[in-house]
C-alpha cells in the first residue's frame, strides 16, 4: 500500500502541484491525489511538468475530478458538461502520469434509486472508451451523504457494468453513511465483497480515501483528524494487510500529511 494526501500537503512552503509532490517525497510519503475540485484549470505544459517531477521523485499521482459533476441531472446540458469534465480530467491526468480519475457520480434528484443508477451507468458508458484511449481509469467514489448517489453496492455494480471503471472506496464515507463498517470483521466483509464482485486483481489496485469523520442521521457532516474520531483505522489497516491488498491510500483528514504518515507507520508495523 502507498500512502499520501488529497492535495498539496499543509506544510508545503510552495502551493503548486509540483511543490506538493516534492513535499510528499520529503515527508517520506508515496502518493498524492491532485485536486481539480473547482475545475480542470491546469495547462497541458504544466501537467507534463508535474508528471516529470512526480516521476523524478517516485511519487504516484491520481486525480480528483471537479465536484460539479452530476450524471443524473435534470438538465441534459448539465449531464453533457459533467461528462466533459470527466474527459478533461482524464486528458490532463494522463499528461501528468496519473492513472486514476476519482469523481462523485451525482445525486438521486428524487428519482427512484434504480432509475438514478441506470441514468448514471448509461452516461458513463458514453465516455468509457474515450477515457480508456487516454490511458486512465474512472473511479466513481462511495459517498458519505444519503441524498448522494454512491452506496458501496451501487459503486461496485457500476464498475461491474461499465468498462474501464474501478471503485474509489472512501471507507470513512461508508462508515458515515451506514453508521457501520467500523470493525475488523466489517472491513474484511467489505474487502470480500469487492473481491467477489470485481475479482482478486482489483484488491491489488485499490484507491482508498480515509479520514476521521463526523456524521449524523443524514450521513457525513465534516472530516476530522483520525484520532479525534470514532473511526477504527488500525483495524482497517489490519484488514488491508491480511487481504494482501495494494494500491493508494489517500488521507483526507484536515491535518493531511500527519495522519497519512501515521497510517504509513502503523501499516509498516503490522
């Protein structure tokens, strides 16, 4: 497992993506998720330079596509714009050497859940070949709020039905949404489900989000530092180790690199 941060580390003196990558290496971490949350605004020459920096210091990259994606929007124009944001993220991600494009698929929009699922699946099918040609994989993410599409089963079913997709498993979101999945046994069950539906190879190529999390009746409220939350992260790490899982673990705690470094150290001691 490789451990890193969602975005530029807090302690990075420079705030550019390249600065963040160099700081990741200085901190002894392994990976960074480049955040395009408000739009894909990185120029192609900048993306190529970012890729060169990452390769030179041995840091793995992934991309989080903009939050303004809703493949179940009422407006067809908004669906088209959402698909274009995915393609733009894939294009720039490919130039920087990222191989995973994480995104939130959308909201239920008061539709029956099976209808929302079909609409999102069909929209993704329209761009899966285009994205594959760009050399990246789309990773729909499990969501933390109950009005937002993204239950674990929904995400895994999408990945089984749409080519060139793999899950982004945000274990903290799953915990907040279900008020469960917070023990070694439940984490093991989660990994077993992933393996049974998508195959053993997917467990060797996971993309995981983790943080402490505050939640209520509707799910996620806000992210917390891991030790300030009830999330049993050590048991989750043990499940990953026992399943011989591989891939990226991206920390989204407010303290970013502190929790990422703690997770890496704990994992190495298992």
